[in-house]
C-alpha cells in the first residue's frame, strides 16, 4: 500500500470523485445526479490518445486518459473524476499485477460546442 511521502511523490494531483445516484425530480419521477463521494484524492493522470466515434449520427472525438490511484481507493466504473481541470468518466478499473496502485481507464467529458 502506498502511504505518506511515497504517495505524495507518486500521486501529485488531487481529484474529486463523484458517483451517480437516483434522486427525486420533485414531480414523482427520478433523475440521475452525480454527487461527490471523495475529495482531495491523491492521483496521477496520463492522457493516452483520442479516437473518433459516431454518436447520434454525429462524429465526435473521444479523448482517453488513465488515472492512477492508491490501491484501496473506492473507484468504480461509471464514476466521474475531476482532476487537473478535466472531467473524466471512468470506463474500467483494473488492479495491475504490480502492487501499489490501481488504474482507471477514462474518457474525457467535454462540455460546450
């Protein structure tokens, strides 16, 4: 497990983790909303490339990142990670064979036009 000064050197960024939950919409229905589950989470982000995808008959760029966390961090597929000015959606979480961290494959959520 990574602790103390070693964690500070390895994981230099700080992130906010959010998880989707169903909340009442006030009209008898439900809506999905992300709420923070952890703040000031030590991590390291690495961009890994981009690809084009057709979504709703529109060509869009999907930018991929990998975010590394301490091995005991509660990160799940579908979570959002706000780190280094990026908003990322967790696509998959893996525990590599080398102990000391877990990795989250993420796609960048781009807002606006």
